[in-house]
């Protein structure tokens, strides 16, 4: 175990959330990664919708204001830092994460050891499942590094 | 033996929204000579601008204590806790197997000034937990008021931590004096949080710290004009 923990694994949890549900999934994945002794960063993708659309939906606007305080969007240096990128998508819109992953895959010179892992929002205990998926991803990344 | 750690020699990071002084190595400040003292690993002196704060981030296997000097701090974590912390209140979080939390200045107008303390736990992989309590500031005047320690039951409410270490807070008015014996082979750290004190005859101002080993007692006096507020750590 201690040998395993000695290999640092860096995880960026990238998510897109409107009302906070996918944020919960991302946080659970983050906890799972921490449990697996990874270093983590949580990053929220910016909305592709225009501000007027968001303003018409008070619940969205309210959650957005809160999440904008708590998270920044993923940066290039986060990708450079990462061994694993866990991606949590919002069931209301897949465009944000799809666009992000496409751009990531198209980036020349990207670390080819980087694992990009979509989080599956499973039925049942979705948070426990997200934690477990993150733990597995960290273990896989650690194997690749040693 | 008393070794002073002067305020102006600490690590310093000014991010605009956050002005932080690091008694020990932390984040981008790394000095192998200052990696902590005994189980005390981090002592950060933080000022956070109104409405700003630390976004969600993770911790593992660490006892994290927040001690607010001025203003308020809003805390949220993955154990489901959501609390606001003010002066004369204490927050302690056992990160254990892993937590994610965020901390923001709870006020849109006033800055918050607080100390963040990390103590390495003796036991790894404990269930994450969160504790918070308030106390009467009179309880730390002229004496050492226990803030955190390894005892399951204490005379006054105190946070439980998974380490053979005790943290006390105290306020001494100018001219007030207290003496605390040190059990043989144990160590102490004193951090002057505000104002001025003397420790065994040596002057400590705001932000100064002192490592104490092979001494039989701490003799602390409040110095004018306003005396001082300080923390004492009893360490194995």
C-alpha cells in the first residue's frame, strides 16, 4: 500500500452543471480520488448558453453565481498537471463536456499517458458509484506511472 | 532551548484576495528548514477579502483547525456540513480518508483574519469528521483555554484530534502573567496571534512563533499597550 501511495497521481475533475446535481457527482468523484491518495483540482466548464437564457431560469442563475465563486474553468496548466481527467456531464446539456473533450483530444503534444475518464451517472447510489469510478481511475493511472 | 521564528521571516503569498503568511512550508513556499515542528505541520496567518475564499479542494489524513481572529468564515464540506465561523469559535476537521471543502469570507464587507493550523494525525484513514464550538472569550483571559486535544472528555468543550497534541488559546492584558509547566521530554510551540507578549524573557510580536524544547516551563507576560493573544501547542 505504502509504495502505491508514494506515487503521486494528479486528478482534475472537470464538470458541467446547471442546478448542482452534476456538481454533486463531481464532488463525489473528487472525494473518491482523494480517498485513493490523489491530488485533486475541481473545474467547472463555462456555460455555452447566452446570459439572457440563463437569466430567465432563476434556479440556474442562482446556482451559477454560487458555482462561479467556488470553481474556475479548466486551464491548460491543469491539463499539463493532470494524470487523469474525470469528466462529469450534465444530463440537461452534453454540449459543454463534448466540446471540451473534443478540444482536449485534438490538442497537439498532449501528454499521451493522460487518462480521460467519463463519469457514468449510474442508477442507484450515484455518489457511491462516482467515488468508486474515481478510485479505479486513480489506481489505473498509478499503474501506468509505475 | 527556545528558537524564535520571526513574523517577517515567514513565507508570504499575496494574491490580492488572499494575504497569507506561512510559519511553515506551504503551497508555493517551500523551505526544508521549516517543514513544521513535531506534529504541527502548518500554521497559516490568512486575511481573505470580503466575499472571496478558497474554492472546493481536497484534504486527506490531516487535523485542520481554524481559529478566527476577526470577521467570519463560511465553511462547506463533503460530509454535508455548512457552518459560519466567527471569533471565539473553533472549527476542527479530521480529513481522514478524504474530504472536499470550501471556505469563504462570510461577509460581503469585512475582511476575515484567521489562523489555519494543520496537525499530522497519529492515526491514518479515520472517518472524516467536523466539529465546531463557541466559547466565552472570558475563558481565555489570563489562562490557557484548551481548544483541541486527544481527550474524549474535557472540562470545557474542545475539539477532539487524532494526535497526542494540545492546542490552547490565551489573552494576556499588559502586565498579566501565566506560567505553564512543560512535562519532561515534551515540546511546545507558541504563536503570537495579535499584540505583544514575552516568552521566557523574549519578546514576541504579532506573527512571531517560538519552538520550545528541553525547557521546564513557559513563562508568558502580556506587554503594553494592549497585551497579546497567543496560541500554545503542547507536542510530543
